C-alpha cells in the first residue's frame, strides 16, 4: 500500500496536523475531526486511496459508513471499540461493509496513531 487515509472524530495525535503526510514513498491523509471541509477532502481523495482506516466509535457511525460505502470493503479497515456493537453491526451490514476488516480497540480509538506509524514505516496496517 502506498496511499491510505486515517479518519477519526477523536484526535489521536496532537503532534499530527490534519492533511496529507508524505514519508518513505508513502502518503497518508490524516483527518482527526470529521468536519465538513475534511470530509470533502476525503471524498475527493477516495478514488486514489489504497485503503481507508476509520475509527468506528459510538458517534459518527452513519456519517463515516456513508463515506466507506463508496469503497470496496477489502479497502476499508475499521478500528472499533466495544460501544454500541449491535448498532455498529447493523450499520455495517446495511452499508455492505460486513466483510471489511475490523480491528478491536479501546474507546477513543487512540490506537490509530500506532497504525499510522506502522503504515508510514512499513507500508502495512
């Protein structure tokens, strides 16, 4: 993978500003707030992304899943805490994302920072 977006409505790193980061021949789009301008940037970038990593917390489920629904489920990874699991599963099925990869995390999705670092260092998630 060479181009990945990391999307969360919870800031996962105060050291990373939102926007494109380039390092080691890889590009990452960091979006930590989920405001409308950021989501527009993400929508414009979807065709060129190899993967999108989305924190699927108890909030913003519908908004983030509607963006992911435009992608192949094999190109979507959800970082998901245990909150509202039934609701999340229902939305995943309704949006056709039930086969997307899901990584368990703690509430807040702060593990996103480690996934970002791993991607920038190795190209893997």
